[in-house]
C-alpha cells in the first residue's frame, strides 16, 4: 500500500507486529513480542500514555492473582511494574448488600497510579527498541494478505501481525471481521462513571463495593482508597437496567452523597471519568487472519468484578509470544486463542455465567440481599473471584 507524504509516495515501513492501543493489553503485547526479538511499532491515540485515567486502579497482588487465575503463565513478571506504581495497598474488600448486610473479605490489592503504571510499561517497550506513534487514532486496513496500520500522526506500517488493543469498542476488531455483535448488546454493557474525591477520610486499607438496584442498577458502586484521604468512587450500571432510570451522573451524585456524606467527611471532586465496559464475556473468536484481539478489545473484562487490567496484561503477553512463535514458523496464529482460553478462559466463562445468574436477582434488592446471605462470606468471595460456589454449580448448567 502506498501513502502520500508531501506530494511523494512512500512505501510503508515493514514491521513484524503493529500494536493498536497502548493500554495494559497493547503494552504487554509489545513487550513480549520485542523480548522475543520482533520488530514492533505501537500506535496510541492519546498523546500522553495512560492519561487521562479512566479506572478504579485496583490490581490484585501477585499472590491474589495466582489464586484468581491459577493457570495463567508469568504472573510475577507481569506484575513487576505494579508495586512501583502503587500508591496504596488494601487488605480487605467490604461487600454491602442493599438491605444493610455486610461481608468483609480478606483480599490483597495494589491501588495504582495508573498513569505511572502504564508509563513504566511504556518505558520498558522503549528500552526494548519498540517504536511508537502517539497522538492520533490509528486505522487498520486489510487488503488481501496485507495488513497496514496508518496514523494521521505518521508512521504507517505494513505488519505481519496486528494486535488489536484499542479497548472497547474495538474498531480494529470490527475491521478484522471479529464477531463483535454480541459484546455490543445493551445487557452486556456497563456504563461506568467515577469521581476522584479528595479529603474523603475513608478507611485506607479497605475497598468497598455496594449493591443497590436504585443507585447502580444491574451493577455496583465502589469506593477505592488511594491513600491520604483520596478515593475513587464510582458506579457501573448495566445499560439494559438503566432504561427509565435517572442518568448515571445523577445516580453517582446520589451515591456520593449517601455514602460519603453519611459515613465520611464530604470531600472534594478532583477528577471525573466515564467509559463503557463490556461485561458479556470474551468474544467467541479473538483471532482472524493476521489480527489478534487482546484485553477490552476482545471483551476480556471479568463480568463479576469489572476488572480488566489482569486479563489485558495476560492476553497481551500471550499475543506477543504467539506472534513470535508464529513468525519463527513454530505455530499457527490461532494458537493465541487456544492459549488464552487454556490459561484464563475458564474463569472468564465462570464469571460470565455467574453474572447471568446474578442478573435474575439484581432487579430486587431483597433477592440480592438473600443471595449474599445464602452464599455467605466464602461464596461471596468465590463469586467476586470468578469461582463457582458449589451451592450455585447446579444453576451454572442452566445459563
Ligand atoms: C470506570 C472504570 C473503572 C475501572 N476500574 C478497574 C479496576 O479498578 N481494575 C481493573 O482491573 N480494571 C478496571 N477497569 C477496566 C480496565 O480499565 C480495562 O479493562 C483495561 O484498561 C483494559 O486494558 P486494555 O489495554 O485492553 O484497554 P484500554 O486500557 O482501554 O487501552 C486501549 C488504548 O487504546 C487506545 N486507542 C483506542 N483507539 C485507538 C486507535 N484507533 N488508535 C490508537 N490507539 C487507540 C486508547 O487511547 C487506550 O489507550 C475499569 C474500567 C472503567 C471504565
């Protein structure tokens, strides 16, 4: 493909791997492709990596991750940057039911400065010789056997393998013909809105999650302490459950008033962030031709807890390594799909089915409360960490 540049026609540069999107998924893919000797270029539409931040910034520690995703490879090195980017560490999750029930679960998690976290990963790509084009949305173009990625910011490439890491909804996945229709359905979408509040005066070592059909229909609210009185406070509400309800911003304002006003010193909002998360499970297919989809672009958010950083890091690593093996003649690209399903597929599938079961209760606060009471502390922890409690396992086959 030839692209005009100042009147002349230039041949795009050839690379082994083009990565579209420099979030955790894309950066991880770039790192592992480059570590395996590939020539890589990243395209990112933001001009500052990881900024602005749209995230609760909670990342389970390595030890929790090993329990959460026990078949995932390379957890310790994937989480190298997390400790350096953490601004706080929490040891418990408090789960609050709509009728006032509460369960305190021990759970170790880093609370990140996500901008710093992604900047550290980006720095690692640079040290590995990965080139990057920042500041404009890139476009994937497929014609015949060729895959080209071009950005208005420059740096068009022809790539052997393209990693679609452009988050949700992924234009690159659409361009590649991946089956995105299902993850775009309203029942599979969570509208998220979050404030960062200073001076909230919360317990600094406990994350809190609240369930309420009034304040977070089809989802939940969270308070994540960042240390020094700062919190990320937000709600995720299912698009299908929002019909006829107040706008998400009104719901979050009520949530902040009720939760911070009632129990804590009312604080000051210093930042706002909004996005839509796919919570319908991973795409049926994440590989087509030369294109591999990772992280949110592939719908790999854990539907029972809304976490997507770990799966983005892991799927990115698998994509980078598979690209290297494929280009070395060692495997078909489709091996990517088999490998991530083997490592994290069961937990993503469990969480998707558990979410569907929970959907049947979520319309009624009483049902949610009794559901939690029935599960008890152990069961609640299992659901949040994508395990199927034995009391629920007969229902799993029905969804
Ligand atoms: C409010 C909220 C709170 C959350 N809290 C948590 C949490 O506490 N813990 C957790 O684990 N997960 C959380 N998540 C989910 C988590 O943020 C995502 O799952 C995670 O960021 C996925 O990483 P990714 O690399 O796949 O995609 P993203 O992080 O979305 O990265 C995609 C990148 O691609 C870039 N991009 C998009 N289009 C283009 C293009 N055309 N060209 C070039 N670049 C492009 C974007 O600018 C972005 O940098 C939260 C999500 C939301 C919305």
